[in-house]
C-alpha cells in the first residue's frame, strides 16, 4: 500500500444506485440477489449508493454480474451504464477451471 489513498471513482455511487433502480430491487433484495445477506446489510448498500463508502471488489463484481455488465463499466467514470438492464457484456474473460493447476514449464 502506498502513502496516499487510492483515487475514488466519481460516478460509482450513482451507477450502483442506477443498477438497483433499473432492476427494480430494494436494498435488501439486491443483497439477496447477489447472495450477500450473510455479510452485508441494507445500510451497507445505502452507504455505497450515497458515496459514503466504497464496496469491496467482490461486491462490485456481483453488481456487474447481476446487471450483465463488465466490471470496467462500473469503475470507469467515462463509461455509461446502459439504460436497459440486465445487459449483455461486450466481452467475457476466460473461465478458470477449478481443480488442476498447471505450472509453467522450465
């Protein structure tokens, strides 16, 4: 970690609120849809939407999955969230198969 705090995304809170409202979900319902009811409360979602706190990366990833977005749409202030959600991501990464892990030769 550096000495300076990391730069915050200016539009993240608005995008998270837009996603929840576009999906017509309450704060409790979005937690349930993301499978986070054991770890978080409605207050956490409120803090994220008000810009008082930033969610951990795995929570942002859950928002992106739920909305059908690539994560960069959430964190890049230059990108817009589509009007209609859920959307279809423009790209997908390669899924890592669980189990065997190959080590590089050499």
